[in-house]
C-alpha cells in the first residue's frame, strides 16, 4: 500500500507545479480518488494519507463500502445514475456529478425533499458527442439547467465532462476549454439557484491539461491505486 501514499504525494506535487506555472491556487483544486473495485482497506489507507474526497462509479459499490470507510471523507457519485437507484445513495453522497436528464433531476429532488436535504449536483456534458458516453450535448445545457434551477431540493454546482481517449493527450484541450467557456457563459447569466463553482474535468491521463483549462475537480483512479484487476 505504500505505493498509494507515494502516488498521492506525486499527484499533489504535480498539481502544485501546474498551479504555479498557470498562476492558480492549488487549494482550489479538489483531488477525487476514484475507488471503483478498490478494497475498503486501500481506500481508508488513501484517506489516512491525505485523500479527502472519493468517487464511485456504481451505486452498489457506494452501498457496499459506505459503512466501512472512514467518515472523514466526502463521497462523490461520478458514474451514470439511474433514477430508480437514487434512493440508495441520496443520504450518502455530497455531490452527484452525472446528472444528464430532467427525470433524473426530478427523482433526486423528490428523494432529497424527503430527507429535508438540498442535494448538490453537476450537469454531465458530452462535449465530444461520443456515443459510448452519457451526458447531454453542449447545446442542451442551458435548457436543462433552466428547468432544474426551479427545483427546491437540488442545487446545480457546476459542470462535468469526460474527454475522449485520444492518441495525443493535447487533443483533450479543446474539449475542456469548451466546457469552461460554457461555464463562463452560465456565470454571466446569474441564474437563481445555480452556482457554477465546479468544473469536474480530467482523469489520470489528462488532468494536467484539464487544470490548465479551468478544472477544479479532477477524478484520479489509476494514478493513485494503480491498474485495476476487474477479474477479482
């Protein structure tokens, strides 16, 4: 597990270097450790070594691990979320990154109201229009946000995207820039109940460019825990 500690240190050092180069504040960058398939022992070890936020792709993994994980951590649901599974995680996660439809937002709002909670969410945008990825197109963002902004128990906190896996990582830059520019447009609109605080962009292979282009939430799995064995 010592590799996990070393990896966390290396990533945080790299974030500091990127921020120094780009005149950014490293304290504004949230490092989310992506913990899919990871044991609770490894996750807790990462938390002991400076991880404050963890992200899960699947509802079932949140449910399986929740009571075994150090409570001094923020949970993020970063994978596709089905409306019929909202009830299982609504009392557990700080931020849902993957809202991409009005029916899903309606269900989150309904479930959050029952808990007298305001659930923070991000709108997932499929900037590159990849058929294998979830998310709305950039042209649909304003309309969906306008509708969700009327809900009492949901608060939009920003935008999320997943860049394509290009042969050259530099090709991700226009993807991240496009989402940042959309965020800037939404800030100028000053929509009630909408706070464009977060841009969730960048993973292990491309987070450096994402930060340079405005990301303040990066989702890193392999870079922290190493390659996963999905056959376990």
